[in-house]
C-alpha cells in the first residue's frame, strides 16, 4: 500500500495569504458585526471584501493602489468577524500578513508613532506638559492644526494630568508562589501607570509573586501598520526579556498588547491579570461602593482576552456597586490602536456612537481596560452630561480592596 505525499504548506507570504483567504466561504455572517461596513455600507469595507482584496493582491491579480489598499488600511482589526465566522477564518493573521506584504501607508505619522513607542520620551513629554500647564492651552493649540492632523488628535487625547499611583507594597508571599511578570508596554507604562500598580497590588494580595519588566513597545504599532522588520525586532526583544524573567505567566494591563505578545511568545501563558485574579477571587475582599458604573468592553477584551465574564464577576464582588455593561451595538469605539490618529474623522464617528451608548446607562463613572479607548472616549466627551470620570477596572478594584495593607 502506497501513501500519498502530503501537500506542502505555503512557504511564501503571498501563498500564505492566498491559503488563508481560501478558507472564507463568503457567507456574509461577518458583515453585521463589522464597524466599518456599518459606517459605509460598502462591501469593500467588510471582512469579506477585504479578504477578496487580499487574495487578489497575493495572487498578482491586482496592484496595491491607494484606491484599493485604503480599504485594508481602514480595517480596525477588532476581530468581531473572527468571533462569528463559521469557517474559522484567521482574519487577524490574514490582515497582518497582507499589510506586511504591501508595506506601511505612505502618509503614516512616523514621527508621532516613534514618540509613542518610546516610554522615556513619553514620560518627558508628560512632565513637560504638566510643567507648562498643558491642560489649559492644549485645545487652543490643537485648534490651530488641520482637522485631520494626527498631532492634533494626539494633543486632544493627551490626559490633563499624568496617571500616578503609589507604588504597590511588596507584600510577603510564600516561597513557592507562582511568579508573574508584568509587561508595561509603551503608552500604557505612562498613561496607565496607576493601573499597573493596581495590578501588582491585586496579584500580590491574591498570592502571586510579581516582577515588573522593562518598559518598551511590544511591536503592536508596527505589526498592525505593516512594518514587519521593526515588529520582528521588538518581538525578539520581548522573547529575550521574558526568558530572563524566570516567570510562569506574562500579563499586561492593556488587552491591546495581548495578541502581539502571544505572537512573539507561542506556548507562553500570556494574559491580562483578570484571568489570574479570577482563579483566586476568594482571596480578595472589597469595600462597598454605592454608585452606578459603566463598563466599556474594548474589542480586545472581548475578542482577544475573551475574559469579559471574569472581569464582570470580579467587579460585581464589590458590594453595592451598580455595574452596567455598555451595549456593544457600535462594536468598536474607533480608537483601534493608531486608527484614531490615522483616520480621525472615521474614528470620531464610531466614538460618537459609543458615547451615545454610554449615555443610555447614565453612569457616574466609566471603566475601560484599554488605555487607547479611554483616551479616545475622553477626548470626545462634552459638557452635555457626558463628562464621566474614567479609569481602568483594575484601578477601581485596587481602590476598593479591603485586605490591602
């Protein structure tokens, strides 16, 4: 009896894209979940349309003209389509590989993105903004910049004050405690510093040993922007840093980094702290908090971390808390990493829909785990009853922690 030789897997990027695209059965179940299709009602702005474009580019049946590639650039990478796809199309991987094949956009705000990837420069900018009273004049300065300027959006989303929090105390843990490494990232290491301290406090209270890794970009900005060489360099730095940590788990407070970290570290337990805390929820006790809180669930929380149920369970452990989950009808707030910088008008339209959904809840405070989403939503808040204090869910949990020192 003779056996047939197995077909060789794709070995070029173009062949890989074509193979991934072939998995799509063109059923269209993804269309109602796609934010950009909802904005435009255009097949080319849907996952099905983008898969067809990617396949044509990979097979050489089309050229990556500006008119064609703009539909790929508009994609938010929210992965709602993957969640509902009956054929299990790996759309996220297809999008990353296609953008790597055609390269970054010509008008990408490279200078600004370089700044965002450097925590040291970000910290200096935050300190300079505080020293010069940025909160008082940033809107006037932003108004002088073109409406579609990425720098204008960056100014508008810059917090009025830096996110500071007291260092998490070094609680004593048993010698056989599981070691967890916290990956600070780039923007989150500055703008979500309070959430990182909160995560360390909560994890240590739950009995984990926590080590904080150096702050640097995980590579998500480059990976999703089509700059694969830079993304690969940062992935290698991530692997080297992880191997030196001696930890069993890697966590990050922003789910926007999760997909990129998992790509760099296959086989490693990479998550946000919610999953680990949920497994030891019996060790955490919280003080009562009377008030209505709106919980915004970022796309990365729902479609990458996939632990929104565990997060809600932890928050509902706070006595007297009236937790209201924001309806996800718009499906994405429009932040989507650098999308809000590159396509501010489209991002603002999606944001307005999300803010409208939050308003229906009539909250006293807003929670969201993605720093990009929080800054984007805050920049769109107005004085008509839509100016809610906002923070990371972990920050609230740490504030209400009863068994903290």
